[in-house]
C-alpha cells in the first residue's frame, strides 16, 4: 500500500499535479509517523487505518469550513478526502453488510444490546478495512433491537 502511494507521488510529480502531490506527501508522512510511533513496519491494515484517519480529518475540516462559510476551502478538503478514498479497499455496505452483521449475531449468540461489543468485534476483526465502523454499529443495533 505504501509502495503504491510512493509510486503515485512520482506520477504526480511528472504530471506536475501539485495538489495531489501535497496530499500524497502528507499522507506518507502520517504513515511514517505511525511507523515510528509503533517502532516497526505497518501492515496494510494499519496503513489503511492511517488513511481512513486522514480522510476523516479532512471531512471534519470540510464541515467546519462549510459552517464558517468558506465553501472554497470546504471543497478543497472534500476533494482531498475523495482522492484518498481511492486508496481504500472496496467498501462493504447496504444489504451485504446487513447480512454479515446478521451472521455475526447468529455466530456470537448475541441476544441483547449488552452483546453489541462482541458482535462489533467479530465483524471488525474479519472485515476491518472493508467496513465503516459507524455503519456496522447501526446495523448491529438494528439487529439486536429486533428491527
């Protein structure tokens, strides 16, 4: 994953795409900082987690800019987030995610909201980078509340 980002930096340099280059360099820097913090190389899953964090940060910034009436900066942040989303694996959502959650509820024997943590852990440990944690939580709540 990191190699792909580094290769894309070279491509952006050749294409003189300064916006893309800046975003990629910042992301690689965040990945390197996480690597230093961990003291070891990062797995692809950990790299994806860093990228997701960068995307979330940009989305939050975009919301704040929109509230402040700075649509130009909000659009820039949204564009950067969209660019980084291209590096994430295909996301599972909708009915496919609902089925995964239903299977996890059955597998863990969950019957009440107290079992939500176990179901979440089961889904996230198997599908981590491919699912949105908030969306999983919503489906787990729906499944455990009988909805």
